[in-house]
C-alpha cells in the first residue's frame, strides 16, 4: 500500500531548526562536531544531526553540556511528537511577540507541561531532571511502579516527581549516574535531552507502525558522506528540502505542502513505497536513488519528476497530470498511466523508458527524446492522443489512438480499429482481435490489412538491460511499411531542416535514429523533408544570429525555432541549444498564456536591449522574445518552458541562464524576474599547458535550487559564466571544429559570486576496441566509472572507428559498457588503473566477445514474444550477471569463454518470472551446444 495522506501524531520531526537552542541561520547539520569526540552521547547525537533532527552551533560545535530551558524543550517536544493543536494559556510572563509563544500554546493543549501557582510559565528557566522525568511520563502515559525507585538520592526529589522517576527508570528511558544516584535537581543538558527523547520515541513506537519522520524546514538533511539508516516512514512537507545519503526502511511521502516548490533526493534508497503529492515545474529530482514503487498524484496542477544519475525506479504509477524525465543513466522499468488520471490531462514523458503502460483514456501524451522499449495501450484506454518524437521499439495498441509526430515506431501491433498514425512504423503487425480487413490510417491514407489467424506479437518489456536484442518475426500479419521519406508531408510542419549527425553513418536513414541506448544521441537526426535544404553549420560557439528586427517591439510575437540540439535537461549529454538563425514558421498558438518579465544584472542595472531564448521542454521548440530596457513579454502555447540564454545587442554578450516556468490551460504560473549573477572567468588547458581549442563548456548545478545546465563559449582556452552561488560539476567540453564531445568531471563551487575555474585536463590516453576476431566496432561510446568515486565518477567516451581517447585523472576505473548504434549495449567490465597519467598495464586494447545468439520458445514451437533473460557465471565465488532483451523469441549475449547458468526469464507479456536451470558453455567465442530454451506449457 502507498502512504496515506493522513499522518499520525506519533512522529519525530525532521527539521528541528530551533531544537534545544535558538540557533542562528547557517548552523550545520553534521554529526562530526569536534566537541563530541569521546562524549558518552555521541552516537545518538550524531544520528540525530546526520538525519537533520538537531543542529549544531555556527562555530561547528554542539555544546553537549549546555542546559535546556523550558521554552526550548517545548519546541523540541512539539516537533518531535507532532503536536500542532493550540490551546489558549493565560501565563503572565509570555506574550504573542515571543518566538516560543505558539509552542507553549501547543504544549498547553497537549497537557504535558504546566505553569506555576503564581501564573507564570518561566520560559527561560532551566529544566532539571525530575521535571524532565514528569514530562516524559505524561507524554508516554506511563504508570508509576508499585515500588519506589531504588536511587540513593530519591529523598531529594519532590513527592510529585517520585512516581514519574520510577516509571521512566523502569522503562530504561532515564537512568542513574552510575553511583546509584538519580540527581533529580541537576539541570538536563543538551546531550541528556537528546538521548532521553530518543529512548522515549523508541518506547512509544516499539509496537506501533505510526513512527514517522517529518521534514518541515528547508535545508539539506543527511550526512555529507556515508549512509544514514532511517528506520521509519518519512514525510517531506515543505519545499526547498534535499535528502541525501539515506536508507529509508519505511515509506516516503513528498506531501502536498511542497506545493509548486522543489525537493531533491540524492543517493537515497526507499525500501517502502514512495508517494509524490506535491512539486512544481522545477521538479522533484531523484538523483542516484533507488525506489521500488512510486505513485505520482498531485491534486491540482502538474508536477515534474526527474530521474537522473544512477536512479532506478521499478514501478512508477502516474495518477495525475505530470511531466516525467528519465535522463541518461537512470532506469524506469515500468511507467503506468493509471485510470485515475483526469480526462484531458497532459502527460509529458522525456528520455528513455523500459515500458510504458497506458490504462487511462482521453489523455494528451507527449513522448520526446530517447527510446521507449515497449508501449502497451490497454483495451480500456480509448480516445488518447499521442505526440511522438521519440524512438518506440514496439507498440501494442489494444484500443484506438491518434498518433502524431515524426518519431519512429519499430513494430506497431494493431489489436483494435480507430488507429491513426502521422508517421509510418517500421513494420505493422495485425492481430486476431480486430475485424477482417481492418483499416489503419497512416499519413492521411487508409491502409487495409487482412487479419491473421496467428496470435499477435505483443506485451510489455519490464526490467532488464544489458545485451542487445535479436531479430525475428512475431506472430500475426506483418506489413513492411514504406519509408517515411516516400510519403511527403502535404502541410509544412515545425520540422527543421536537417542538422548534421555528430557520428556519420555510411548510409543515412530517412527515419530519425536516436541513440537507442541509455545515452541519447547528442544530436538527433531530424526527419528529412521532401526537398531538404542544405544543413546549417551547427553553432560551435555561443554567438547567435539575431532573429528579430534591429528595433524589436517590447511585445514580441514568439518565433518558433526548432532546437538542432536537444536540451541537456531532457536528453543530456548534448550541447545546450545555441541561439541560431534557422527559423521555422511560427506554430499556431492554442491554449496560450502571456509571460511578462524583467531581467537585471547583479549591480541592479537592467539589461538594456537584446534577445531572450526560451525552450519548450515537451518538444524542444525554441522561442525568442525581444528585450527593451530589461523588460519582455511573450505569448506562448501551453507547456513547460525554460529560459536558457540571453544575447545583449549592446555588448554582444551571450549569457547562459536557467529559469523554469509553466503554462497550462492558457495560464502562466508566474511573472519572471531574473537577476543575472556576477561573472566568473575561467581557463581550460591540456596537461602540457596548451590552451583548449575553441568550443563550448557545459556545467551542471548539483545542489538545492534549480538543477540546470549552463554553457559558455570557449575562445583560446578562456570562458566566462554568470552562475548563482552553489556547487557545480563541469560535465562536458565540445570541440568547436568537429562538434565532438569530451565528458569530464571537475567539481567547483561559486561563493559570493567567486569561483576557481582554472581547469587542467589530465594527459590524453589513446585506446583501441574491436571484436576478438578483428572485425571493427561500430561507432558508439564507452561508459567508464571511477571505482572509488562516491558520486560523480562517470565518464562517457566517444568511439570512432574503433578508437577512443581518455582524459582520466589517476585512479582505478571500470570500463563497463560499450553502446553501439544498432541498439546493442555490451557489458565489458574491463578494469584499468591510471598512474602518473598512463595506464599501469600498458596500452589499452579492448577485445569484445562475439555475439552468441539463442532462442526461447514454447513447447508448441511459438516464440516467446518479449521479455528479459538473466544469466550468471557458474562456478565462481563472485559471479557476474548478464541480461539480454528477448524480442520475438531471439536474444544475443556477448560473453567471454566460460560456463554460465541461465537464472530466469521475465515474461513481459504475462508479467511473471519463470525460473530456468540451464548450464551452457562458451569456448573460443562459440557456444558448445545451441542455446535454445523451451518453456513448458503451464
């Protein structure tokens, strides 16, 4: 079950900003305060600090021996136990202007602490141990033991406290001092209070499933390094929160209180279920995190969810309008559009997905960029509209649907009537669940295909990865549809003139061929027009060509320009769209909203005149707006947008920006006010001191706030950024002449507008890669991981004609994957060590095993449609596992010589696992016996 909307009062709050003392802003959440060394309570205090439950002081110390006042204790207990109800109190020494006023009213309503006979509360009076015992006893409703507590100094305690002292000591919550004394009149220290409350919460929730940690104050929570174990449910109730380095054993709720704000998970594992009920267009970011079942259900508006880094989501259920981005390296096994989604809602899916199940009706769905392994349209999901600009390998349609866009569908399986497609699929398979001579409308023409008596190729791929996909035919009638280039589009579209492909193919295909691996093609091949115009030379620098008149009007009509390069926020890596001169016809504006804004510099001066460049995330259309005295106004159709660049016509500056907003149902969600930060200058050079060639540098922001990419032009090894304060990583360099990309990792920070951006690349290391028989490797790229890196240790290196260049600092690396253009992802697992800028084991010459093909079919001889086959090495202490996609019963592995055990087959059609016990051998790159797997009929 997913997390319920209601949260029990038995909670421990996660964002105790005041906690035990009124701490100034900037107090550190880190469990390594220097004055905790050797302290008896270090473990509990460190745990609470690592989880963000309590703060240290600005000087880095925790001051564990400082006493706690009555007012401070009420703040801590109210947050820890979730008390929010207030009750008026007539204490004569507090007023509504005091910081603790509402907390004392909450304590009065909860009834665990009272005032004095003279009508005073005495908020600044220090709490002694006998008073704390009474408060804990009331909180937990403990019963006093029959026998008096056996402490030598119990006679010094007040009569009203003796029963409470006995109760808390019997439960092990408060203990003596080791000499047989309780010290009832001693003041409770900060260390004692943390430990006592920690024990109290453990007793309270020992037999309860209602233990919840609530984060309700913006900040970063979790240790800087290592992992924090959180043995409870977790709720994030406000925006501006980052959870990092946590293992959460319970459920996670990103609640409605986040509203339109941002939340980020960094290296977080959730073993329970995750619910996302808040968030806006700047998104919920899931970075390097592992989540099982995730539900997105925001009552009002849309939420943007971004999976990035090494994030893995097993099952993502969408129940409301949403935008989901699966960036390079992330893996979403199954994404389901649930029937609960309101009719006419907009769903934006960007990047790569394993499987997309459509169960809802009357949706406006947009697929852009990347690759979708399989799309399954349920028979109950009628009247949907799908705009496709991605690569769908297989789509099974069990209901009518309208598909527009120039994206590619490899195999379209038709099990219903009422299907229209703007672009012809690679092949068309007609099933038995449709009338004879069913008509499918393709590019405006009805195509009649006789139904087959065979079962259709169908079902959804879930999970898996690794080895490539085999060929073969599915069941049903298969029609090879004509190439899209043979069917000219009668009406001009927003499709751009063709842009050059960064890795040229020998025979350009007419259908756009995005990179079918985890990593999207840096520059997708656009759909050729009937009479293609010459391709524009891609902008390698950041100097744009103006696309407006010299005297722009403040209220500019938007000019739509198709981005020749996808935005890094959706299909990274790839250069940030550079303002250019390729202008397409202005698209019709339907459901539009006016966005007004003002842009000024860090010194308060307005940007006088210029051009602002915006990108719509859903389809990467570029719009421009004229700036006059720093002001602009632009009318835009519905969708998520980001402002990514500004060109000043006065200074000719190009300033990279990152600002998100959203237009839905013709309404803009905000008026834009952008403050351009101070400029930071940087240099980049090779190891021998020579300057890097002209080109472009791309950096990514890592910390809280908008997670975006920024770009700058490199000229003679020099560049300038205008970055807000924060932490960044240099992700990529782009060579100006060739447009080739070099992925690097260089961490830096901007503090008070200043940074250290003098970058020196490691020495170049050349390598070769080929198949073991000497046959060449197709162009592609390698994924390399630094073995000891905690966060950002991934490098992606282009392979051209079997050669590659590395710029790696000294260290140990694992060359994990080879991704090539024909959709194969080959596991390599080649380890290298770089010492003094050179490979320790000599020149790098990687030999890739040849493909080993197999089949999997049923007893009656029919191939198993789609799924994933898992195998592992046999007879080793630390076996390696391999996965291969099964398509129409065929699969391929790339395995070194050895013995292997087939573990199981995931049947995507029936959503079940089938265990298989089959040993096979590979010798001299060949199978000893054919790898044909027959599955018994159930």
